[in-house]
C-alpha cells in the first residue's frame, strides 16, 4: 500500500475504508465488520470513523473488526464540535477508545468547526497526544481560511490533515485548499469519493466520459473515479463498502490509478472541469 508522510514523520495509507452509515443497524454489524476485515486482508489498513456515525455504533463495528489486529491498522476517528472543549474532548476520546477497544487513536479530527474556540480544541488535542491517547490530530470540513487561522494558533503547526468532500464532481478544493495543503506537506483526505446521495452518485457514475474511460480499461466507473482521486498528489481516499465484491473493487482502483494515462485524464477533465474560480467548500 502506498503511503504519504504526515508532518509528524508518521505515514498514512493513501487508500482506506470509510464507515459512514455503519453501526446503525445491529443486524448488519457482522457483515460490516467482515467487510472491514476483508479490506485489511487486502492491504487497506486505514479505517476512518467518527463518534457521530451511528452515535458510536460505527466505532463499535470497527472495534469488532480490528480485534486482534490493532497493530495493522491506521485508525482515524472524529469528535463532534459540541464536544470539542478541553473537558469535552478528553471525555469524547475516552468513549471512542472504549468503543474501539484500543488504547490509542492514530489520527483524531475535529469533525467540523463549531462554537468552541479553535485554540481550545487544539490545546485539548495536544494534551491527548502528550498522554498517548492519540498520535496525530487534524480537522475535517475546514476551508482555506479556517486552515490558515488554525495554522497560526499554538499547536497549529502539528495539524496532520484536513478531511473534506472531494471527488470528480466536486473539485473546488483544487483552486486553493489542496495547493495550500500540498505546500505544507498536509495530506488531504477525500471523503464521499463516489458521492453519498444516491441521485448524485448515479449522475457521477453514469457520466459518459467516466463510462468511456472505464470501458477502455475494463473497469467500472466507480473504480475509475477512485483511481482518478488516487492519482492526485497528496490525497488520501476513504471509500465505504460493505459487500465483499465492492471491497475488492475499491482495492483494485489503486492498481488502476497507475494505468490511467494522459488521454484518460484529459477526457475526465473535459467531463468534470477543474475550478476556474474559488468556490465555497462542499460539505455533506
């Protein structure tokens, strides 16, 4: 599995597994954990979750999936904004650790910006790192102005990533946020790489340019969309899958990324043009 360096010197895999909507149905938890374990078997050792997902249910599924395999896993979780104060972060992290059945989270993120002063949250994150509860920390759903503000704060230089909505249909981050992160060695984590709304996903995967490239390579449109993201410098991609075939297809997209050529990229750029001006950050 290819990796990217974090500012701390640690490495993060470029392709992982998302868990949005997992843990909401107890009857589905066995299949969800099995899917995550299959992903681990295939080398997708990054697992992204959050206390918000299933109100802790997704973290419980992850805890089940990584039992006995914690050393293999790069574990990411996120804290609610309303829990982002000094005491709230500490308590939320403890709850996440219990659900995940681990002593340390590899990367802990503020899920989105809320009312708690950002400096207070970063102080709390730094304290958790000193205590060995987390190894790195970062943010999610931060636009460029938020990132610039955060970087100027105490502990801001330790920010490890920004997790944002980024895919072929939503390329606004390429105008300013992605270049800013690249210049500072901060990987950008792309969530919903195939969209999450069924109608939006259908529009993305049904686009003629995407289908044409997929036919040329004997791949699915979803694999091409993931491969395109995996070709982007400094980007980590976290698709979600529960069906075994879907898990295997996601892993195959990493190999496809190496085969996409200039003609493929040109056709995708024509069908999904890059931004020509600054755009508001897309969020799910």
